[in-house]
């Protein structure tokens, strides 16, 4: 039911670029809560930082 409410496009989170129907939600990873984002529908994950060589 919560996903249906977000589908009205009143959600502040960005749409998932993978499935385009879910939303990217931040979840805690180490100290930075916005380090990783995970889709509410398909589980696609995006990392904020680029890896340093």
C-alpha cells in the first residue's frame, strides 16, 4: 500500500533508472546514510561515491 501512495509522484525521492517504477531510497552504509541508494521495487543499488584507485 505504501508503494501505491508513492506512485502518485508526490514522492521526494528520485525514480529508479533501472525499472522506472520504483524509487531510490537511501539506506545506512557505515557512517554516511546517503552513501548507497536502493530501489523500492527492483532492488537496484546506486553508490554515491566513485571508487578511488
